[in-house]
């Protein structure tokens, strides 16, 4: 399958430079970069969903704390002034 993508001159120069450094055809380098970004995006989505589900499971199981407790912990952790 062939797809035409228009790149800015700066981005094209970076891509050409990367391909030259790797000694590979520019199409292969572009394809590998796109595949890498798309795989990363899928993994990030999976991890986000997993984290949200873990939070929901924790909440359902009673494993949570109040915002006040969280805020106090952050104040101590980062040496922030208290609200009072």
C-alpha cells in the first residue's frame, strides 16, 4: 500500500539525515518510526486503562483516602505551605 505524506522541509531533512546515518532507505526508516509511535500509543492506552481499572477496583474495595489526606501528604512530600 502506498500513502503520500507531505512533510515540512525541516522534518524531511531530519528524516533523510536519520536514514543516511542508518544506511537505510528513507521509506523504511519512516515506516519503522510510524510503527514505533503507533505501538507506543497502543501500549500507553492499555496502561492508562489498566491504571483506571486499578483505581476503580481499589475504590470498590475501600482502598482509598480522602482528598484532605492526599493533600496533606503532598504538602509534606514537597514541603508546601498548609492552607491554614
